[in-house]
């Protein structure tokens, strides 16, 4: 099975993200994983993801362990097997923005609702699984390294 062209894969990723509003943010600290469903928002011209986390364990986990995994999927009730796995790590890819930060105003316009804290996630790897890709002659798993 074949890999899609980078441009075609980016188009598929954009369409997938635009149709979904909830992700599961996975963090870990002291070998204790935490998976938190959250609403999310994306920038139109990139795959950057914005979430407005309430202060709590997930924020503390990220501060201690700068690696996150994100799961986004299509409910099985829609009759499709589709899912996305996003990986990001490091201070330059996991950026907490708060009031007064240069980028906070811009992020607040992307994220609905007034937030005190916004987490900007810059993906390093996006894996898109879609069994419909097989019908088009592609491998069901496509990977974009950023």
C-alpha cells in the first residue's frame, strides 16, 4: 500500500480536524497517565491546536513531563474507522499562554470563551488512520512528520 503525497495528506488532516471539536489529551507524570477529553480549536493555516485547560493535574503533568499525546476519533456510530494520533513534546511545542503574553490575545480569538490559560500545541507528528484510504489504494495509516 502506498503513502499519500504530503500535500494530499495535509488536506486530509485539515478536513479531519475541521470536522471535529473534541480531543483526548494524554499526559503522564510519575508513570501515572491521565487522559482528558477537551474541546479544541485549530489555526486555519497550520495544524497548531489550542485548548483552554482548567488548572489541574493535566497542567501539572505537562509542567513536569513535556510530552503529550492527543487522540481524536470518529465515533463508531458513524460507520467509519477513523482516528488521529498527534504527538508533541518540549517547551517549544507545548506553550502555555496567559493574559499579558504577546500571543495570548491572538490565541483567545481562536479559542471560544474567555480563558485564563491557553495551551498551544505545535504537533511534531500526526498519524491519520482511515480505512477508507484502502479503497483509494493507500495504506490505512498515513504519517506526517512536522
